C-alpha cells in the first residue's frame, strides 16, 4: 500500500527535482550527467536567468496584479454576497440566479470579445484592467462561497449592531466581515495562486514587455533561453518557488476550499 | 418609506438604495466583462466582418461554422480533447481513487502525501509545461537508451506527441482529485467497511461495494468535470509543441488562442468570425457536458 503512495509521490516530485538539479549545472555538464548531482554547483545560472529573463520586471508586475486583483476580488464578492445573503428583497432570487449563470461561462468563450472590448475602451496593457478582469472572472465562485458562509452568521449579531445605530456599511464592515475572516483567507489563497499563474488572459491583455511572470517566462523559455538548460531550469525554479512556499504555508486553507468545492458537487 | 416596505421585509435595516450600492460594484464589471463578451462571441460568429470591425447589420448566417466543420485542424483539436478525456477518465480518476482510498483508510502521513500530490495544482501551468517539455526532450530518452531501448521522438513523432502533450494534464489533475475524493470518502461510515470485512471482503471488494456506492454521486460528478476540463485543456499543447508538428497537437482552445495571438502581434489577417465560431462551439460542448451533469443530478436526486 505504502509502496503505491510513495510511487506516486516520486512521480509527482521527481520532475521538479530533475529541474532543480539541472538548474545548478552548466549546459556541458548536463549533457554528460543529466541525472546525478551537479559536480560543480553553478549558481551563476540563477543570475543569468534573473538578468536575461527580466525576472525582476515580470515579478513586480505579477506581484502588483496579485495584490490588486485579490483586493478587488474580495471586496466585490464580499459586498454582493452580503447583499444577497443577509437581506430578503424582491429581486434577490433573480440576482442570485444571474450570478450563478457565471458558473457556466468558461474563460475561453469570452476571450476574443473581451480582448476587443478592452482595446476599444482604451485600457489595453493596463495592470489595473487585468486585475479587474481576474477579480470579475472569479466572482461567481467567490460570491457563492462567501454567501454560503455568511448565511450561517446568526441574525442577533447584526440586530444588536443596528440597535446601537449602525448602518448597512457599518454592519458589513464591523460585524459580518470580521466573522467571515476564514472565508476571506480561503478565497484569498485561491485567488493569489490563480492571479500568480494565469497565462492566457495576461497574454492577450498586456504587451509582452509589460507582462506578468507566466507570460514573461513563456516568452523567454521558448526563446533565448531554450538551449541554455541551466538558466532555463533556474528560471522555472525561481518562478515556481513562491507558489510552492505560499501553498505549503497556507495549505490548510487550500484544502478547506477545495473540500468545500467537493461538497458543492 | 413605501418603497422600502415594497422591497424589504418589514423591520429590516437595509434600504433598497443601500442594497443596490452593495450589489452594483460587482454586477457592473460582471455584466460587462464576463456575460456581455460571452454573448458577443455568439453574435460575432454569425455576422460579416470588415477587417477587424464586425458589421452588425450584415448577417452572415452559419458560414463560419461551415468553414469550421470543414477545417481538419478543428477535428484534430476535438480528437486531442477526446484523448485528454480518455486519459482523465482511465488514468487520472482511477489513480486518484486508489490514492484517496489508501490515504483515507490506511495511511498515517495522509496529510503529507496529500500535500505532495496537490503540489502540481498550485505551480503555474506555464512552468509545468516547460518542465515537461524539457523532460520529454532531454530526460526520458537517455533512460530508454541506458536500458537498451531505442529513443522515441516524444515531441515530434505523430501518434506519440498527441499523448505526450496530454499526459502532463492528466498527471497534474491527480492531486486535485485526491483531495476532492478524500473529502467525499471521509464521510463514509467506518461501520460499513467493518461489516463488509466481517463478510470476508478484500480491499478491492471494499472499494467496489462500499466506497464507490457511498460516493457514487461525487464520483460521477468528478468524471463529468474531468470531461469538461478535457475540452478546455490547452496550455501544455501551446507551450510544449505550439500545436505542432503540422498542427497535430492542437486542442480546441490552443487552436483558438493561436488565432488570437496572431492578431495581437503580426499584421496578418485574422479570421475573427472563424475564431468566434470556434469559441462558440467549444463553449457549447462544455455547456452540454455541464447540462448532462445537471440533468443526472436532478434524476438521482443528488444535491
């Protein structure tokens, strides 16, 4: 039994290990010794990848998009989930259905009109626009998740706040949001990983020179670094490590979110 | 005040305007950046195009769909999506089922294994694609030759490359489904297993007669979700082979994206109408799969 578990762990991890080891080898050494430990640890590969791959620029752009789009995603989905989950109003059912329609939409069907629209209204090549698009595309799931969470908050808490003279915003901000923190953390981890790794929308909405890390890496790795195995691998390692560390630190929340997705099934 | 009574249950502190202010920041971008472009794809696929401008007054009928269905690359794309579904259902799901079963029932370090298996899901697809491209071009043949087999051109040989570009997708999915299936299996009562074991059931029989029936709804949903995922797979094809050689490894989406990027870089004419028809068909296929799922759920009374 354990043999099977370990076997799949090896199949999962070995490709990463192979790339990691290659990232410390000179190209000539790689050809002689593709599988062993490097005889000479060549850290220079990382410098080459970092400088020639414009990693700094792409990383800054990615960090910007991750932060801004996560903030947007949380704000937009929490406010609307608050409205649909805590109030009983006429159009509630209609709006709820309207948001759930989004579950049917995949990212590919809207790519081309979105690209044309973004260019036409003059926000092509803008990290803000890309962030808003990410926040919007994640909206149906985020609203669904937030609303399910907020439904469980007892009414007495907000009634007490209203007695003390709180308005809607105050109830939202100082009663509902603090209690919804676990949902915020789970959705944030998902959105950060999504915004860090998303490729095709960034490819279409930004110029190559101003793009995010995945698009930058795709351009560099297929282009000038294709034959320099060490630097190529170093580039992949550098760009994967932040996502891996982030996941390992917050895996509890990721698993919780995926599991909630499973229960939804 | 009347307005308020009309809209809201009596005595509630919300006002219609307040509620609208909470909804609009999300509904506006949602409408214009998500739903509207989706509908536009369908419109774009049936109108005439003047260069890059759609002529909404000139209905072009289903001409573009005619071109699409006569395009061999469309059928290649569909075949590669079908290969992905096969791998997903015959490889990803069984492996994930077996791993999830062993982890739920027997393993001590279940959390550690689960973390390892999930890792590929969090690493950006771009990095995985280049990792596998590198492995298929540089790492596998030395091993084959060392054990006396002959090298295979994994990324260029017709009949092989269609599978080597789909395999990373199937590999990546295992960890995700392990997490999902473990969540489902956690709620299977221990007594059911114990009762079956008293009747002398072995592990395989336990899976077949206890685990599977208990999570049947989830299992079917998972398989259908894998199908719809297979229809959207593209990143490995795009970045490992660029759809080549001779467009043999395109999927529906990688073919679509190849049209869109040609438009953003070079001066070459883009067939916007054609690309829209392709997107519309891809969407309709996924929606059909989703519809089947909803229908099945309604029938079995799940959810």
